[in-house]
């Protein structure tokens, strides 16, 4: 058995890096690097250690999530939950 102690990163496919950066910076994430590589990928990290790799190859303007927003349900990753003391009573991102 492997001794896994944490999740290294989460990969999310997005279509617009600028919009993505603005949103995640409001959550406290810092832009680390990118786009790099053939996909390409950009990386942001939160002070808590959460690291997100944004895969920048989704079609521009596409907002449909085929794992969540269509009647047929497909296998695949659907979400990640986060928590912390500062979430109490929060209903919107500032």
C-alpha cells in the first residue's frame, strides 16, 4: 500500500485563463506559472497548500458541464469540497 498523505493537486479544464485567475484570486489563490506544456496548463496555489492545475483547452464560451448539467449521468470527477473557519455565514465570494 502507498503511504498517501495528501492530494498533490486538482486538475480543472477551463476555457479562459483571465476569468479563471480573477475568480480564484478572490479566493486567495496565487498565480504560480503558465500556460506551459502542450495542453497547456496554468498553476495556482492557495496559502493552505491547495494547488490547482488549470488545463486551458476547453472550447471558448462553452459553459455546459457534461458531468453535471445534462440529463444522462456519466462517470467522472464532479466536485471537491473545501472548508475553513472563514466560511461560516459566507454566501457569496467578495
